[in-house]
């Protein structure tokens, strides 16, 4: 059975406000005992398997920006730069070459699975005329490991994806408000994977099998939002 995890959190932040912008920064340090982390594998019904690790931490810097230089322009951005580490990690590997042997590997300090060190996302909006707004939604996710071994052969590449959103407020007195919106997801047609899982075992030699979840290429969503 998994043990209960304990976390001690320390944070310090600062915020600046002006008429045209708002800027905030926050430092955090989360020190864990028995943190439940993903192993990178799935169980027989496809759910992530988790394990306790004795000592680990997550620390980083969070930044937020809201900037409106004119009534027609808007920039929203937030970013996280972090380190997510396991101390003295022991990896368990199964050797099926001559039966069923369990091998333990002491790997020292490693990266926590599926924990990118850089995350950036936000929105750039422009209102060329009343009732119409065009926005670019962007997100950057840094590289991340599929398991806790910091092995470059078990890693998701970084990706940068943009969506385009067009919004028009329909003039009507029949309802409180009505919007027609067109969302073009991944309009640059990027080829990327945002998640995955991995299995590593030994049969004469070490074998690693990575399974990635490919995300959709350019796709469209047209919607009508009505508020009564």
C-alpha cells in the first residue's frame, strides 16, 4: 500500500499594478516526504501507476503579466520555471532473461516524471472594431521525462502550439448576449505529443518501449454562446 505523502511549502511573492499592466512574481519551494509520483507505467485498466519516493522537492519561479497598452490590445502571459527532483532515487528493473530477477539501480538525484521545467502560456488579443476580437492563444511546454530515471531515451520533446480564436458579439435584444466564435486549434499544424508512458525491462538486453499520445493537427470548432 502507498504511504501518505507530506509536503512543507514555502512561498514569497510580489505584485505590481499600474493603469496599463499588472505584474506578479512568486517563488515557491515544496519539500516532500513520501511524495506519490508517477512511475511512467500504466496498470491493466490504463491508469497511471504511482509510487512513493522518500525525499523529493519542487521549486521554482512563477511569473504573471497582464498588459493592455490600448483599449484594442491585450497581452496575457504566465510562465513557470522550475526544478522537480527526486533525491537518491532507486529504480527497479525486471530481468526476464532466465526467469524473473529484480534489479535495483541507485540513480542518485533524478527528475520527477512528467514534470517539465518550463511552462509558458497566454493570450494576445486585438479588437479592430467594436464587437469583434481576434486572439492568439499560445503555450510552450518544455521537455519532460516519461519516468523517473532522467533517461533521454524516455522523454517527451518540448512543443510550442498556437490556437486562433475569432469572436463576434451579435447585436440582439432577444437575449442578454450572444457570441459567434471560431476556434482554430493548432493552426500552425504542429506535430507533437503531450503525454505518454514507458516500459523498460531486460531480456538478454535492456529494452525500452515508449508509447506517446499524438495530438490533433489543425482542427476547427464553431460555436454559438448565448446568455439569457
